[in-house]
């Protein structure tokens, strides 16, 4: 580890590794640090991604694809099932990843592009010069190192401290975070579809999921909205869900974690600093999916870093291009999702059942989510009035 780099990236998740790779490919001198000793482990994810969104960044590889899924099934509180499959739906659900391998492969690609990768290295603070961010303090093997950089990238996930240290408000209020718990369940055949169970019956303000993981196993989890959880513990809900639907299942792994569901936050750059991925709260507020948004944002951040170096300007004005780019792309989708989520949160289980029944006789099998919502709005204008301008 040197004492100076062009760019220091904190966190080797998908956001950090793609940023590091992009910067290194652009000729920048890059350090990527990760506090854990093994990149990608422990996993804090259900590992579901859309095919199209993923292959923009990396070609599918059997080393890190645990299962290919044919589509998704949405289950209303009364058990009514809506099946979405075929090419269109594959945009929404395509693979269950093996993130322990996937994250490592992304970091290796950054390394092969020229980035230096340091594991077991934790950022503990920021360096400043004339008020602007000018590097980090990092703990490695018990020693604190000062590492200077033109720019620091905070890709340190949902618990991000980099933003806060840099003066950016990334606070998550209880209604802006889903508390999730997930078991990797073996000894049952989940089929070839990802399943989403909606309604208070399963989870207040969230949903339960079953994502096939291959080899007679699946990621089975539940997310509960912080503001709606009260005394309810996500793990109790999940245990009940499994007793009811997968009594023969055997738990072989437990995952706990939070998912930011804020929608686009106000600020993600400051002088000498950018936030990407979960650190920038860029996950989808409706589904909680954040892997491919993190990768998209990482790519945009890397490209803007390269331009900033060409200009010799890492000020907030120069870095704002990143913020404009992500807001006009993934940010737009996040805003739509937030509106859908906020409306769904107001619906009772009865009303969710009503929505599901309104699709009786409609062939939704080849529809993607946007089209499905358009049909639902047409059939249920009173319930979904607030969404009428979103999906036309
Ligand atoms: C239970 C659960 C299920 C989910 N399911 C899905 C899903 O099915 N599909 C989907 O798309 N998304 C899902 N997500 C969200 C997804 O996991 C995240 O959006 C995604 O990992 C974000 O990537 P990232 O690179 O921004 O952050 P992360 O993947 O969280 O990476 C951040 C990295 O920074 C490191 N780090 C943190 N602090 C420091 C520090 N001070 N110094 C050095 N390193 C540091 C961490 O160790 C970590 O490796 C799920 C999340 C949870 C919790």
C-alpha cells in the first residue's frame, strides 16, 4: 500500500469493484480497500438479478450463477398467484447469483485492470486539505495508515460512514430501511420461478421471497419496513413462513441485513468525494434490489473520475456530472418505484387480493412489471389512481 493514489475506493462490493475497474481501465492509479478478509463473504443478499441489467457489465459465467430462473410468481395474501415468465419477465428476474464468487470475480477484474486491492483494511476516517476530502485513514493489521488521494469513493454499503464523515446526510429513518432476514434452505425443490409473497399477512411493509439457488435449495427471506415492525421480529415471521410453506426445509445459512428504500437522496458528491451503491442509497425502493444499480452507478462514477482527472478538477462542480447521470437513469426508475411502493403500503390485504383477482382471464405471462402495472391501473383506477401518470 502506497501513501498516495489518484483514487481510493472504500468497499469491494459490486459498486466499489466496478468503480475501481473503470478508473483503472482509464489509466488511474487506484486503491480498492475492503474491511473483510474475504471479499463477498458473509453474503448479505438474496442474490437475484435481472439478466439484461447484468450483462451490460459482465458476461454470465457458471462459476457465479447458482440458478437460472424462468420468471417470477407474485402471490397475493389469499394465495392468488400471478405468473410472469418468458422473455419479457426475464428482464425482471434472470439469475440467482453465488455472490461469494461473483463479488470476488468483480474485484479480480478490478485488480486485472491495474487496481491495487487490500483486504482486511478498514477506512477509519477521512483526510482533509483546505476543507476538501483529500484521502483516508485506514487500519491494516493493527496499524493506522494515512493514504492521500485526489478522490475518495464511498462504496461502503448500507452502513456507510464515508458519506457522513464527508458531511453528506445519508441518515436512514425507520420508514427508509427494510430489516431483512434470510435462510438458505435445503431439502426442497423450489422450482424454476422466483416467488414474492405480498401483504401484511407475510410481512408489514415488505414481502417474503423464495429465490431458487440450485441443487434443491433456495434463498428464503423476509423484509420488514422499520417503521411498521413494532414488536414484530423479522426472524419470527420468517420461521412461521417456513413452517407453513416449507416444513421439510433445512436451514444451512442465515443472512441478516438492512436494505435502504429511500428513493434518490439529495446529495451524493462533495469536493473530492463520491458515494456509490448502497452507500448512496441507490437500491430500488420497491424491490430492494441494488446489485445492478450499484454496478451502473459504479461505472458512471468511474467515468466521471477519469474526466475529472483530465480536467484536474475534483471539485463538487466537476463531480456533479456523476450525480446528474445517475439521477437521470437509475434515479428515475427509483423515483417511480418509490411512488409504487408508497401506494402499495397504503393497501390492505383485501385490496391486494382485489388487485390480483382483477387479472383473472388476463394473460400476464409475457408481461414485464411496468406493463403489468399499466394493466392493473386500467382495471383498478380507484385503487391505483396515484400511479396513473407513471405507466402509460
Ligand atoms: C437480505 C438482503 C437481500 C437482498 N437481496 C437482493 C437481491 O436479491 N437482489 C439485489 O439486487 N439486491 C439485493 N440486496 C441488496 C444488495 O445486496 C445491495 O444493494 C448490494 O450489495 C449493494 O452493493 P454495494 O457494493 O453498494 O454494497 P455492498 O455489497 O454492501 O458492499 C460494501 C462493502 O464495503 C465494505 N465496507 C464497509 N465499510 C467499510 C470500511 N469502513 N472500510 C472498508 N470496507 C468497508 C463492506 O464490507 C462491503 O464488502 C439485498 C440485501 C439484503 C440485506
